[in-house]
């Protein structure tokens, strides 16, 4: 065999091993996120304290219809109506001190994350029970809908 062939096989073996190790290490985190999704709960994590938010909590915050620019890849944008609450209302309900807050990282059960600066946090909504999970973070004025988070499982504030 040529040296280049041996090098390619060795590289593939190392990469394969790394993938297996990373999957094994992340199995617990993936299972935890799946459980949150099944329980219809998302977490708000602030100063190392986790607060659970349920569908019932959102319903108690008087959800309302709101319109958002819904843009899917390869299709024309449309205005779509969602049902939910401003994310700021959720934070106020949790009685969190927002003074030092600079950003929020919204995470989905599939590992997708969207980090928002403080200005965008105040524009975000938590939409309830639609076709892409019990919770969805929506930015109504996001022109491409690319920072939305479907199957929301946790929000880390810092």
C-alpha cells in the first residue's frame, strides 16, 4: 500500500474513534434534552440555578396571538400567526434580576443553539404547542427566521 493510502486509513480510524467517544460522552445530555421535550418543559438557567417552565406556566402568563415573519428556505416569506408570550414576561414571572443580563442562549433538543444579545431578548417570544415542539423561540421581525429555536429545551442567561 502507498503511504498516502495508509495515512488516509489512519486518519479515518482516528476520526471514527473520536466520533464514537464524543457520542458516548454526550449521550447523557441528549437523553436529558429528550426528556425535557417529552415532559413539555424548558429550563431557564441563570447564575447556575435551573428554573423549570411548563406549558401551564406559559398559559398562566396570558398568551396572545402575535404575527411573525416566517421565512423558510426556498419558499417566499409569509406573515404567520403564533400563540405565546413575550420572553420578557417569562423572565419577570421567574422574578429574575435582569440588570446584569447581556445575552441569552436558546437551545433545542437537537443541539441547535441561538445566542441573542440583550436587545433581541426583549423582542423574543415563546410560542406554544405548534408542529415543531411544545415550545418555540420566535423573533417576529427576524427577516430570515434563522435564529428561531424549535423544540426549545433550555435558555442560559448570562
